[in-house]
C-alpha cells in the first residue's frame, strides 16, 4: 500500500477494519473497501466532487463502450513504462473505469494499483465494484501517498498538480496525462453553443519532468437515447457552464453524433 497518513505522513498499516499509522491516527475501512483520507480542512465544499447522480450517469455511459479505445491506449502506455512489481496511482480515478483496467496491467507485472478521487460517491462506486485495488477519498493537491512511492501516475481529465505528482513519483517514474483533443465532443458543442470553439492542443512542459511524447486517439461516435446523451453531458465541464437554452436544445435530441479525441501526454520524472 502506498497510502500514508494525511495527518502526520506516517505509513498506514491495515488492522482489521481500519488503517492505522504509528502515531495512532486511525481511518476506518468502509464496507465497500475504501478509506476516507480527506481531512476536513481540505474539503472546500460540504460534498466535494461528483454527485451520486453524476457518478451513476458516467458509469452508464462508459458501459456503452464509446471510450474503450481511450482506456486501451492508456493501459498500453502504462504497460510500456511500468516496471516489474511497480505501483500505479490513478489520480482522479472517478468510478474506476480506467483504474480497473490499469490494475490488470499492474497485476500482470506483479505490482499494485491505487486510486484516489475527491468524490466519495465515485470512490464508493469504484471500491464496491473493483476489488484488489486500494481506493481512497483524497485531494490531488494533498495526495496521501509517501514520497517516491509510485512508478506510474495517470490523470484522465482530472486537475493536474505537477509538484504533487512529482513528489509521489519515483525518480524515473512516468506521468501520463489524458487531455481533450481540439474537437473532442465538438458535435455536442455545436448543439450547446451558438459559437462552438475548439480546445487548444499544446505540449506543456512541467518543471521536474522530461516530456517523452504524445499520442492521440480519435473516434466518431453516435450516442443513441436522450438518457445516454444526458449521461455524456454530465461527464463534461459544459454541464456546469452552459446557458439553459443550450441545455434544453441538447435534451431535445435522441441521437448525437460527435468526434471524440483524447491526447495522452507522457512525462518522465527527473
């Protein structure tokens, strides 16, 4: 286990139904198998992160298979860089769609996998469905993991915190970021906005990391059914910032055609 105590930074040891550090700080293991390692002072909302409804919607959409190509590309990249016995940390793991696949990669190399997310609903869903993975409710800005404890860190559309990611990665460890391509979900934007815009595509340098390269995965998809379109919509930042008239136009659709594109940016920790 790469988790450490969020209070004192000490290593955590599993004891019956709790994780306990040498200083005696104890964190109960929930029935689903996850732990809550998010101190109150790091909670910037009463219930931070995705709601239960959003988590359920994301799970329904991902089960349709539209994002399987992205999952497979992420796992291939992780497998290329994960050493035997290595540890994978999925930062911003959500409901575990990518984490569960990464865990299979790690198991094949005799290693382990951990996933963290600030949403307790997402982590609860992930831990309830996927076993053999260490899941915790935690902030990406204060990751409860020991320094230099992960060999590969993945971040799929979650906040990017370079200094904290570098701290938890071993020297030579690899960070894989998934960011949207220029026309990712452009077909949805055309419905939502009078003047849709493309995402900026750029290779960003991060202090303490060497950029190894990028890879793009693009598909054209057709989403059938208003419920599935709404599920996809709720997975995006547009869900929070679209004017009501744009939301209403989308909700009148029963079929949505759109491009989807992920860019995977790969970095080595110096």
